[in-house]
């Protein structure tokens, strides 16, 4: 899967690496959360934008404790 990946702002350092792998990267906010193909968060807290009850219909990857290669592997499986 290569497409638009939404990053939790705490993971902005991964943006350049993801772009070199062919992904378009955006930092998540209220305006773009519904326009991404996958979301990567930095912890198990999926409450991304301090908004309660967000309906997310895209894969969410928890990057906590994972290497960059493991994150890419998960993206490619989606």
C-alpha cells in the first residue's frame, strides 16, 4: 500500500523516511483525518486529536516500540 499516511504529530520525524518509501505524509489534524489511507500513532492512545468518538475507517498502526522497518511492513500488508 502506498498512499497518504497520517502521522501523529509526535512522529513527525518519520515523515522524510516514509516519503522516501513512496508515501505521501500529512500530520494529522481535524481537517485531514478523513483523507488518509492509514494512520500511524505513537502510543496505544488512539484518541488522536483529543476529540471523543472519532469514527476512523482506515488502518491504524501503533508505532510504539516498533522499528521503522516494522512500521513499513505493516503498511505494506494493508
